[in-house]
């Protein structure tokens, strides 16, 4: 009996250890993924240590998304200097309206340059598994002040924040400026009113707000998604 209990304990520990080691994943395409431990990302590439110990690196353009510590990072295309490039965006809220962040404490920003994002159709976002929601839309960087300098910058704690409502135009940057919440107030307010235009209660709430930060924006998107279903969902 003691032997059986001992073996059962070892088996349980092995299962738990395997689960912990395999909680991260790189999704190359639907149904094609690699489990392991994410080593880090600079939002252009991601490295994963597979269960056999091999470390493999992927460019954003070559994969669909990756999951790291229960968070999803999605590959999206943009146009820079007439070339199409890809970058990873962290999914913050998913639903009829999607909220993303890019940059911040997870990666190091070496240079900033203006980029124009192009539409991307049918991006799959994994939430709690592989596959999941199908999100499209492009990105349009607007507002947010002057971001055209090419001077190297130190890593920032807060990433850039983007909002997207598939089928209603480009994804927009709505990053509140740290230490100066009034800087982008009007732009952020108008963007939120546009995305929530079919919800009178929420638009009234936005109109009454005097300032925005990441937490309040996330709360608004969560509230909208709680009562509005994504287009095409049952």
C-alpha cells in the first residue's frame, strides 16, 4: 500500500512538473504549435526552450501568436519604409472590442520610428488554449504626441496601448501619457466614443470622464465586451 501511494505521489509530481514546463507555447498556425518555456521577446522575435532543452527562435512574421505565462501575444503586420514587417502585440482584452499593448517592461525599445500599419484579416487569438477568436483589422498610429524621433530610448515600464473593433476601421493607438494624462485626453475620448458608439450607457460614461489611464480604458473595454458579442459569433 505504501509503495502504491509513493508511486502515485511521484506520478502526480511528474504530471505537475510537465504541466508547468509546458505552459508556454508558440503557435505557428492553427493546430501547429510548439510547447516549452518562453525565454523572452523583443516584440519582433521570440525565443522558446522546448521540453528537450533545445532553444528555438521565431520571427513575428513566421508565426501566428505565442502564449507566455498565460498571456497571448499576437503577430500583426505593419508597413515601414514601404516594406511589410510584423510585430507582437499583447492581448489585454478580447471580444467585440480588442485591447492590446506593445512594448513596455517585457521588451527593450532601441529606436522609435513612425510606421503605418496595414489591415490583417482573420488573425486567430488563443485565449486559454489554441485557436479561439478570429480578429482582423489593421493599425493606425495617431495621436499620442510626437513619436518621430530616432534617438535611442530607455526601456519603458508602460507599453503602447491599442484599441481595435474588427470591421470598423484601423486599430488605433490610445496610449495615455505617463505623468501628463491631459495630453491625449481629447483623442482618446473620441476614439473610445467611436468604438462604443452603439452603447448609449457606455458613451455617456466616457463623456463624463475627465481623464483616462490604462486601468480605466481596460475597464471600459471589459464592460463593453460583457454585453456585446463579437460579429459572427453565436
